[in-house]
């Protein structure tokens, strides 16, 4: 640039450039009174940033902000999200003592694995009692049906009446025969009691020789010490000890003899019971013979035609009642079997044992939580998004999931469903907006997100872990 060329600055001053590059300001078209400061006190002029640089930076910042906004508006995220899963509470259906525990905390179990054994003795006894009641009901039903048949048989003529009596007596024969068999079983029981009493007698008699030997030894010792005491060789205390031992041996001998006598009495009593049972059996046989002799009886009996239909109706109603009794007894047996099966508690599903709160010997009650099974093989994420974030969310949208426990890994999933209501609406104490002063609060809606990762990767996640899901909404 030539030395005589001049620039017009934004402040209305003319700058002339010399050949050495020095710049001097000259008065321009500014105010007439403006004069350049000269001298050593004149301050140096500051350099100003050109406007095009500032404008360029503003444009770059605007483009970057617009790009970030365009990118960020494609995603929605929240840090109010947690891993969730089904937790099954294991509780007993009956009240019983814990007999055996087969698992411990944090142990992995599979569906059908035996977890706990409860003491089954009470429920086994109930089952036996229920079966006995069922047999009784069946016997009563059989008897009722027999009465129905008997009553119908009485509606015939004399010959029919005789046939009915024959069937009745045959039934009696069978009943007396069964009674005789019962008496015969009593004989067997009495004979068993005799053998037991004789065995006890023999066992007690074996104690007599030992007691006699002890008595003889105590007598000898007493005689020896008595002689020594007479000569003044031993003290009175030593003689008293021998006397006490001798008296004890005599008492033991007497007790053994009394036990023998008592055992002998029991043998005699058992033998008498055998004879009584045999007599009862003979009487039962005689009764059987008597009922058999009645089979040929019954001729010339007239039919009571008027009362016969009513008797048939009553007999049939009794048979129906006994049939209902059978059903009731069968239901009681089934209930007892169920209660007995409840003494074994199995895993209802696969999972990990947590919060085990029982020990062996503890009495448990129905509904008491003994332990919980955390189903870690089936977990998902519950993300509480703000309601203002849900506009573009849809089921099936892909989700990137960051888990706080595994910051170096990224999990993937998709939206499965939205809860039909906000979290506050289903809380224990929901807000009552119609009372007091109303303050609008942005609500959150739980969104269920399922994992798309392989099970072996998701298996490490447990309910309660904190996560941060990022949903691609566009």
C-alpha cells in the first residue's frame, strides 16, 4: 500500500500508513473538535475483534445447538427407573412344626424342588380317622340299602313275605357270622396278651437269682463285720453300712418277689380273658346257628299293604342319606390327604431363595411367609417417565438401558406396555386434588420395558437395581 493511501475507520478517522508500517491517525470526518492525543500520556488504542469472527462463532454455535436439539428430540430418558421381577412368597397352608429345611438363602432352586418338610404326624392321624369314618359310612349305606330291599320285599303276598324273611335271616346269619369272627379275633388278642404276660413273668423271674445273690452277699458281709465289731476291730459306722446294705438287698428281694407275684396275676388274668373270649365265641356261634334255624320260618305272614309304600319311602330316604354320608366321608378323606400333602412344600417356580425366616422346630401358621423366591430369570424394567415425555412413545420402541451395577455394559430392550394410570393414583394415599390449594405437579407414568438380551446376560440383574433407559421415539 502506498504512503498516500488512506483508510476510513469506523470511528471516522483517517489512518495513513507509511512505508515502515507505522500507522498514524489523522482527523477525519468526525467532530471538528476531536483532536488526537499526543505526548507520552496518550493511551494506546485497544484492538477490537472483527464483527465477522463474532458472527461466525454465533452461526457455528447456532448450528451445533440446532443439531443437538434435532438429535436429542429423538430420545427420551429418565433416571427414575428400576429393575423389577416377580417375587413369590412361599407360605404354608397348614399349621405345623418345621421338621426339615432343604434350602438356604441365595440358593437357586427349580420348580418342584422340595423346600421344607413339616411334621406330618397329626395329619396322618387325621387321614386314618377320615378313612375309618368312610368305612363306617359305607357300611351304613350298605345296611340302608339292605333295609330298602327288605321293606320292598314286605309288599308281596305270604310267599313273598316268607322270601323276604328268608333274605332277612340270611342277612342276620352273615352279621352273626361276622360277629363270631370278631369274637374269634378277640380270642387271638387275649392269647397274645397271655403270651405277653408270660414273657414279662419270665423276664421278671430272671431278676430273682440276682436279688438272692445280692442278699446272700450282703448277709455274709454283715456277719463278717458283726464279728469284727464284736472284737472291737471295726467301728460302729462300718457295721451300720453293712446293716444298710443288707436291708437294701432284702428290700430288693422282696420287691422282685412282689413283681413276680404281680406278673403271675397278670398271666392269670390274661388266661381268664382267653376263657371269656372263648365263651363269647361259642355264644356267637350259637347265635349264628339260631339265625340259620330261622331261615326256614315265616309262613302265613300277611302283607300290610297300606303301610308298605310309606316304609319303602322311609327306607329309600335313609339309603339316600347314607349315600350322602359316604360322599361327605370321601370329601373328608380327600381333605385329609390334601392336608397331609401340604406337609411337603415345593418350589412353585424357578428362582433364588431370599429372606428365609424359619428354622427347624419352629411352629408355622397358614399364610406366614417362610421365604421368598426371586425370579431373576424373568426381569424387566419399570421406568417412571414424566407425562410430558409420553407423546411420541409407543409399544415396541427400542430402548438402550444403562445399569448402574454394570456401567461398562449396555443392555437393550423394548417398550412392552404402559400402566393404565399414574404412579400417584395407585399409591397407598392418592392425592385429593379437590381439597385445599391445588398445585400442579407433573405426574409420572410407569412404563414396562422388557429385555432383548440373551438370558445369560440378563440373569445377573436382580429386582431393585437402578437403571437409566433411553427410548428412541423418532
